[in-house]
C-alpha cells in the first residue's frame, strides 16, 4: 500500500521539480543561490539515502554550478573583474588533487576531492558572476530563512518530540550519547557555526533597516537564531557568536555600535544563564566537559608529532585518520580515542598541514588572507556581516576541521557577492549619464535600501 502512494507522490511532484530545476539553471544567481543558502543548515537531513551526495542542498548546488557555467560559456552577462581569491583557491584545489599521487589512502582522497572540488568550483563560478543588490538581498534572505527554519525544527524536537536525538537513537558511535541540537543535521558544533551568517545578517538589519517594525522583527530573528546556537551546546559556536557580535559593532555602521554593544552584553548574560541552568535541557553538558578539551589536546598533540613527518609534502587529502592511527602509539601520554569524530583534526590549519603539507598550508592561509582583505575593502554599509562572519568562521575552524562543509564556502560566497555589488555600483556611478539616475530605477523596489545616500565606493556611509 505504501509503495503505490510513494510512486504516485513522486509522479505528481516530478513536473514541479523539473520546472524548478529549469528555473534554477536559467536564473542561478537570483533563484538557485538563495535556495542553496537556505538548505545549508539541514545538511543530509533533507536527503535521499545516506550518501552526502544525495542531499537536496547538493542537488541545488549542482544546478547552481551548471547554470553559472552555462552563463559563463554563453557570455550572457559580462563577468566582474577577476578576484585574486579565485586563482588562489583553484591552486589550493590543484594541490589537493596532486596529493593523490602520493596519498596514503586513495579511497579517502578521492572521496574528499569530490566534495572539495564541487565546492571550490561553485565558489569560483559565483565569484566570476555579476551581482546586484537584489541578488545579495535574496541570498541573505535565503540564509535567514534557512537559519530560522532549522531552529524551528530544533524547537519542535525539544518541545514536541521530547528532546534532541542522541547517538543511540541515530545509530551513531557511543561518543554521541548526549542529546544535542544538530546531532541529526551537521553535528552540533558545525551546526552552530553554520548559524553565524543568519545571526549577523539579522543583527545588522535590526539596527540599520528603516521602520521600527522591521527592526523589531529582525531583532527577534537574531534572538531566535542565537537560541539555536545555544541549543547546540557548542562552546565553539558560543565563542564565535560573541566574536561576530563584537566585530559587527566595530565594522558596521557607526549608528548601530551602541545597540550592538548592548546586544553583546545581553547575549553574554543570557548565554551564561543557559550554560549554568540548562533550561529545558538546552546545552545540558556537565561542568567537567565544559572545562575539558573533549579530546582535542590529545588530537593536537598527535597531529603535531605527525607534522614533523608529513608537513613537508603532505599525506594526501582526507587521510588524517590514517595518519592519526599510525602516529598515536608513538606519542607519550596521548590517549586512545574512540567514537565518532575521534580522528578528526579539530583544527583546519593542522589538518591541511598534515594532509597537504607546506604548499597547501600557504595557499589556504593566502585564501583566507585575500578574503579578509576583500572584506575590509567592502564599503562600510555592506562590510559588517561578511567580515564578522569570516572572523567567526576562522574562530570556528580553529577548533573544527570542516572545510568540506558548505557553510565554509557560503561565507566566502557572501564576501564575493558584496565585493561584486560594490564594484558594479562604483563603475555605474562613474559611468552614469548626467541627470539619469539608473541606480534608482534598478533598485527602487529592494526592501530596506536607502536611495537617498550614495551607494558606491568611497561614498558609502
């Protein structure tokens, strides 16, 4: 009885999926990119089967890349000026591919390269595509919608389903015995970092949008997303969220600085109360775990020992688990770790140093450095959310090794969008015909956009 119903439902949904797919390919920046952004926090939860390559976000990401590639090949729209970040990240991908020549485990390397390659190429295609404020706004709205939706899912688990899933209910290794928000999504720590972009976007709009009602709605959205971060019980996410609020106060519009400082203090008090009292089981972790390294100190100790052998040329992309297993017994005092994620590096610089050696480490650091430089050059009216999210991401990946997760590249994509928007408006401002305000005609229906202020280059308030 169930099978015919499923087949019938699939047949009914197929025309709509085909129409949506065609629309995403035809309008990759205006449609596919916002949908892709909204799906990121759900990870493999929205997937057919257990493979990460069958998730809905991966499918939409493929449509996004296909549409952008067709636009680039057909020359439908002029590409913006090439960003230095594109060749740097492509060289990084080339270094990862080259490591397959001497990898310790070809299977792990090829699997990791498939994920990394698709994300790097998607980022490069977005960075090479023109963008305007409508695309930027829609992408930010997609990030906000996805963040709010996934927190709603967590609240539903907490209030209706009786709590968050643990390792036993999900069939995970024994290490994941605590019920935490994100266990069935990206993992609690990575889930918390994926919510940083929605948090800073909502906070920025709460202090810059026109209209008291709009500002209050975005303030409520920011508080709700912060609740989601606290529900993960992630120390990394809690620390990163505090960092992004402070960075947003420093880098964003000056008129919002006082309110953001007050927000930081209030968030600090609320977060402290949640961590101490665990209302409704949120962040229910013992004080011992709150002060421990969760095995990171042992992992870093073993990784540092392995670096003396592998940080010259690398062990091959994706092979850190093999390196750890081979090195752990030679490190005095390093505990034998068991359970899910035990052999993750929990530090992206350590991971890349071991797997890709010095060349990969230099390219990775250069890629982040270029991203910081480009974010700093974005006009102040746009700079706050992307720069704050990038710094929060760097805080996160100091304790996590998550380069193959989509949120890492989404932060870089948001920086590229803001860079291309600012550059396009600057060019248009300098080439506009006197007496004709073409920017107003193109942007007059974008919510929250103030057209009585200059919007290009150094004229940005």
